[in-house]
C-alpha cells in the first residue's frame, strides 16, 4: 500500500506495556506520505513511500507485488469490534416502536419483548440459516473498516441452541477473511422456563454449557450479563469460576442499568467490563491499575434514546483503559458501524477523535487479548488495515451516518468497496 496521506500506525506510544490509558490514548503514531508492505497476511515494513521505493527487495520484486495506491487518503488499523451479538434471526421492531411510545427497557422485557423475544426464532433456526445471517453481517462490518469481531452467542439459552449458535459463528467466520473471537453468553438472561429458579439455570451454564463449549473449543471467552433483571454478582462469580476451571477467559456486561461493585471479580482477571454506564469511584481507581478494559458501547445509549452516556472522560482521566465497540444486537444497538460508535463517543462522551481511534483499534485488541497480532500497523502484526476516502482521520467520526471506507485488508486479503 503506497501513497497513504495519513497512516495511523498506533505503534506503542510509550514504553508502558498493556492497553492504552490516559494521554497515551491519543498518540496515533501518524506517518505522512506512508507505505505499508505486507506479505502472506503479515505486515513486513512500515514507513514513508519514499523509503519504500528505495527498498532493494521491493525494487527487485515490484512486479510480484500487488500495489494499492491510496491516493493520499487515510489508512488506519482495521477496527476491532470487541462486543457484538450477531446470532439472531430478526430485528425487534415492536420493541423499537414501543420504546418510542415511552416504554422502558424493563417494561418491554416484562411484556415479553427484549432479549427473550429473540430466543424462539434462534431455537427454531437451522445452524445454516444462523450462519448465513452472521456471514452477511461480517461482510457488512468489513465494508465499514472492521477486521476483527468478537461474536457472542446468547439468544438460544438452551445447551443445544447455544452450541448451535457458536457453531454458526465458527462456520460463518471460516468463510470470512477477517478474525472472529467467539464468546459464550449462555448467561444473557434467565429464560422464562427457569423463572423463579435462576440457580438451576446457572447450574446448567456452569456444569453443562461451559464444559461442552470448552471441550469443543467453540469459544475463547465466557460472558455474563450482570445486572438487575439478569444475573446477580454471586451468580456471575459462580459462572466465572466454572469458566476458569475449564480454561476459558471471562468478560462481562457490567453497570448498564445499575451499579455493581467490581472488586469481587478482579481475581478472575476479566479481559473487559462492558457498558459501564454506572461505576463507582473505588472501582475506577482499581481499573486504572489493571489491564481489564472498560468497553464503552454508546450505540446502545443512542438507540435507547438515553440522555446519559458512560462517563468516558472520568475514566480516561483516572487512567482506565477504554475501548469502543458497536454492541451490534437486535434490541438495543442495531449498528455494525465502528465509525458510528466513534462519532457517538466524540459527540456524547467527549472523547477526542484520536482517543476514539485508539479505543477502536489497539484497546479493542487488548479487550480481546489479541493485541500481540491486532490493533496496530507494525511489522510482524497481521495485515489488517482500512482505507478511508478522507484526507484527515478526524473525518472518520465527523461524517456520521455514511460509509467512507473504500478498502479493507483482512489478514492480507483485499476487499474494495468503491
Ligand atoms: Zn452486549
């Protein structure tokens, strides 16, 4: 790739290891008039176009190289969307309309809407039908610059349908050149057949779902929706313990509807806590000392029509590593667009465009524990890049609601969209 007007490498901003925090979050490692050489899915060299043209190896092998002329445009590391729920069959249009008429999240759930209303269709669907839905979404995501996606199950909530959902994720990802990290979200909500006996359902998650998923290597992570109306902190700890026993890492939906004290969970070394609309001072101070990433998903706040957004500034200033993700799901955030999440982060959470870029790339990679391969443009890392039809990276969150991604490179595979 040559003639890159602005290349945002996101190479390390300082000698500090771990996810970006504080002022390091806005260090983009920009190179002007840049070029990137990739070979067999790996980045080999990064520098100026002038230096690349002088390179002896490149001079000899130029005819063998596929050259992408970026025409002075912006290139960023492929986005890492570290929180998505793509395994569902249909949009939730009734919920959408009821919410506009004033119904709350809890009222919609109580009336049979919400997460539970997606269950029936997923339970009935064939694995092939689910995989086709996921595959279409992955394609759409890469057309918007995303190259790594975390994909959760969680709309089946029986052993069979959760396994089917994870198999569908695996099947869909095998046909997509990007990278998918799968997460078991068997603890999304207590299914209605377990009303009043959530502990029985938690036992199924711990004793059946997690061991089977781990044995078949269908997921790297176990996620829990820990909140009022979902799973309690005690139940969450139990599920985390089962995950740990079976060698799976953990992450959780935390603080979306109400505050949960985080300290009991740190011993499980969660990769990330997601949403984080409600979080206390003591926990912010703890997170500032740890590598657990706070993954903010402003698309959900936007789509629910909330006035309040997570307090990103308070977290960033305290030194908490933050990431951004779409939270793509049919109920509360039906967007696949990382640029849209970035735009919302800038306008509603007062993150700078630079912070939004780092939160959507290198810190997303940390939140998925793939930062050794993803999230920055450096020699040795996977060839995951996105070209935007823009001269300045700030245009990415600026032109909200339209897609300006022209080309995406996923593990070295080039996909052009224009
Ligand atoms: Zn979610």
